[in-house]
């Protein structure tokens, strides 16, 4: 079965492709079908993921899966949250993963409470008008490191220190990271739900 992935993020595509492969689902990035990015006007992961999935399903006529994810920092009241991808732009930097990390470390320079969570909300739809979207959430709690460490992963992985491993996500082998990341946890739950409801 082909499912359109409502994202053009290469990192997300690689992670999710590996996780959905056991179901025999082929994930097709929306960009390869000429589908433009959806608007993401909402303040919660669930609302944005649902909007992206409906948009991709409507344009493609295929089932769709969308992920909305972000970093929620305790000291900032849960922000940047849904604005994670654009975090650096709030501080005058161009949008990029490296600049997001730089801006975060600058903003947290004098903050001792380093606790943060990476959150991924996945939504899957059989069609744009599916009244019963499948929804899963994955969450990993860690601490923001004082400097980036490791070269695997993307986004905030180099500064997301996971106490249970004693390493940042960017230091973990890809298969360990995928099995334990916020997106990995959401995808594992989604695969189980799809097996139960769709197959």
C-alpha cells in the first residue's frame, strides 16, 4: 500500500520509511507528487499533524501520514513546541538545524533547569475525510547539553542528552536512536494501530 508522507524532511522520511517497512507500506514523500507544504497555523502538534495529513490525502487521493514534532523546554514553559523548526529565526538567524541549536544554547546559557522533551505526534488517515484518524504520540525526556556532541541524527539531536544512555541522540547508533526516539516511539505505536485497524 502506498501512503503519502506529509513532509519533505529527508531525516523524517528516512526514519519513518524504516519503521513502516515491516507493514509493507511504501512511504511516498509529498514533494515527489508535486504536493505543496500545508499551512501549519495551529499551536498544538495534534492540530498541525492533522492539517498536514488531510492536505496530503486531499491532494494525492492516497492514505496519508503526517508527523508534527518539536522540542518542549521546561524552562521556557514548553516552548519552542510547534515553532521548533523556526526557532533560530526569532533571534535573527536564518532557519537551519545548526542555527536552532546555536540559538537554544545561547538562550539557555544561564539556565540550570535543562530538562526538555522531544515530542512527536503522528496522524494517519485513510482519506482526507477519514472521520477516525489514527493518532499516536511519542515523547522522550532528557536534558539540553551545554554544547553539541555527536554527528548522527538531525535537529536538536546533538544537544538532547538522554540520561538512560548517558549520551546525546546524535551519539547513538541510528538503529538505537530510531528505536528510542520520540518519533520512533510514535511510529511503533502507529504501526501497531495500523495493523489492528487497517490491515
